[in-house]
C-alpha cells in the first residue's frame, strides 16, 4: 500500500504570501542589524590594519635607531656598557611586545571576518527554518479551508458531503464545527424536518 504524500502547499497564494511577508520583515530587520555589525567590523578591521602598519613602522624605526646607536657606541666604560646592555634588553622586550600586538590584531581581524561569515550563514539557515515552519503553520489553516471548500462544492453540486474530522493540529476547528452544523441544518431542511 502506497503512503499518500503530504502536500504542504494547498493554497499557494495565501501560504507563500504569508510566509514570504514574515520572512521579508525578519530579513529586513536582520539585514539592518547585520549592516550595523558589518560596518563596525569593517571599520575596526581598517583601524586595526592601520594601527598594525603604524606599529610596524615604529618597530622598524626603533630597531634601526637602536642598531645604529649600538654600533657607534663602542666604549670600554663599564657604566656605559651596562646601560647599553639594559637598553638592548628593553629594546628586545619592546620589539617582542610590538610583534605580539601586531599578531593579536591580525587574529582579531581574521576572527571578525569569520564572525561575519558565521552570522550570514546563521541568517540563511534562519530563513530556511522560518520558511519550513511558516509553510507548515499556514498548512494548518489552508488544509481546513481546502476541505471546507470541497464540501461547499459538493453542496453547490447538490451532493451531501461526507464530513470527516479535521486533523489533530489543524486550525479553524470552531469554524469547521459551525460549518458541520450548517450542513446538518441544510440536510434536515431538505428532509423537511425542523
């Protein structure tokens, strides 16, 4: 026995219009938020790159000055030698700190790019999930309307519809019960019963 395939798009115009209008609103709001985040990330990345270039320039200049001064300061004075050694140590520490800052800034730039991509992927996934959820939700309204419309066609054609209960999760159950009462009232009038 073949299992009947469930058709979720019963009233295409209503279901798609409702689904895409809600997704459109969510997408516009999300796009505004994403635009603000993107502008901030791009601005911060530009600033970090600019700062890295400045730090790299300082690094090169300081290193050149120190190397130059170290080469011309050949002295036998123990105090001067000690000062040069301390300066060399501080210089090496400063150079290491500048390198760490540049590396850290570059890591932040890469992280920001991945963050933007992740947000974009989440938005696309959100739209897909919303689409499925809304089609299913509108199906719970369109299904009963479709069933009632078919019963109405039967009544118009002079047939007595074979009423069946709605599905458990369908909407419009009170309306459907009222419709069933109307069909029974019409049937009683046709038989001549009050």
